[in-house]
C-alpha cells in the first residue's frame, strides 16, 4: 500500500503544485532576464498541463477533477505569461 500511495503522489504532484508554482514564479523580476529560468518554467507548466489533462480524462473523483482543472488552468496561464514576457524583450 505504501508504494501505491507513493505512485499516486508522484502522479498528482505536478498538477497540484507545478502549475501554481510556475504561475507564481512568472511574477518574479528575474524571470524577465533569464532564458534558462523561462525554459524551466515552461517545462514545469507543460508537465502540469499534461498531468492535469490526464486527471480530467480519467474522471476518477471530484477531487481529482478539481486538481486536474487547477493544474491545467495554471499551466496555460503561466505559459501565456512567459510568452508575453518573451515578446516584450
């Protein structure tokens, strides 16, 4: 049972924390200057979107659907914000 809990936490972690973390980090000033940070944030946001979409498709429960929506929406918003930052440079 411990390995099942670990597997579930590894699946849910990027959607639950990756998207919101990427969105929050896009508001920091060093993101505008550093391309490597932008790339890592895009990677984190895309991973969050993939896992969030996967949780939405599975339709396991209301909690899983809510986590999937959160990951998907925050991932899309962070990618849009990073693209806007790149265009302004």
